[in-house]
C-alpha cells in the first residue's frame, strides 16, 4: 500500500522479492481478494485493500508503539502498590528511608512492607506477594535475579556508661560481659562460639531473641553485650547512646542483597523500583559509616 510495488515492499521489509510475492499470495487467499492488481509498473489497491488499510495501520501502530516499545514508568502517575519484602533487620534500618523516598517520588502510590526470610522469600517472589526482597539470602533459584547492595560487618554493641571499658573492647572484657544473641531457633549459640572454642575460650550467653530491636533496647542501662550487624548498631533510629566497636575476634562479613523475579527484570516498573531502593540503601550505608568516621576523628 505504501510502496505500490512488490520490489519496493521487499526492500522496505528487508525480504527477498520471492518471499514478498509469496506472502502477498497468502494474504489474497486468506482475505479472498486480489488486494493489489498490476497496472504498468504500479500495484493498484482494490476497494477491499483500501477499506482494510486504516484498520491495519491502527493495529501496526499499537504493536509498534505499545507492545514493541512499552511506555516508560511514570512514578508521579503511579496509583498502585509497591510491595517490598524485608528481613527484620533490613526493615528496621532501611524501611523509613525507603518509604520517604518512594512516597516523594510516587506520591499517589501505596507501600507495603512484607516480612520475609531466607525460607520463604523465593516463594513470596514467585507468587507475586512481593516485588523485591531485601536481606541475607544464602541461595536463590535460577528464576530470581540477585543484586548486590553492600557488604555487612559485625560490631560489638554495649552501653559503655555501664561497662566503662577502653575501646576497642579487649578479649578479656568481651568474655567477662554477659551476652545476647540473635537466634532463629532455641540454640543460644552462633558461629562466634565455634571461633571461641577454637581459641579454647567461651562466652556466657544469657539471652537469645529473634528480634534485633529487642536486643538493641535490652543493652541500654545493663551490663550486657551483643554482636550485631553494623548498620543496625550504627542506626540513629533508636535515640540511645550505645557504643559500637570492632569485636576482639574475627567474625566473617556477609552480603546484603536484593532479589527480584528474573522474568520481570526488564519491566519498567521493576527496573525503576530496584534502582530507587538500591540508591537509598547504599546512600544510607555510606551515611552511617561516614558518621562513624567523623565521630572517631
């Protein structure tokens, strides 16, 4: 219709002329109409072709503009819900900053923070219960996309108005202080105890809890110590004056990652959300660590 010739259509479609002629023959059979008839060097459209042309142009425009080129995500116009899966620790440290950022960028949206852990995060993502998941994930299936956020360290956390020790805390003072542990089960131990056993040392654990927040509050005003993730130890959310310092024994670092569905990684909404969350978390980590450096100086 545009070129009025088979050879011209072949060039425009990047097809050989025989293939174009064959496809024209198929259309003629399918629509039971000649569609185009040769008059000299020009292919003249039939009445049926003239009737179909605007409808076909509409269909092709939808495919070209709406399907092959999906619209960019517009956060200001987004009125639906972002669902972010967090481990307990990650929600405490990063939840408020992520909320502030998303609600400012997408003021008409709703935000849901969903509790997840290593055991249920894959199912939550696969079922569509969460858009992304943030935390410590030892494994992830091939259907999930993993994005590194930052490397987490461990610190000793205690109220030094009670302990009154020189920093960093010595091994002897560390072992002499009753300790709290994060535990997902009934065991009041962690890999720290294995390290101590290899050194022929042992600590006294007096309380275990699954709640980071509980242990953070328990330290205030008590002769207690807890080895905790650095970001939770340095977080300003608590308004207390606990002290953080490096442990007197080696404790392995661990990665905080963001998981998303592999099949949705090219979706504009998913790409936008992942980028925003990654930037917020990495900025928060940098701020907390820079604050500590300033304090030390």
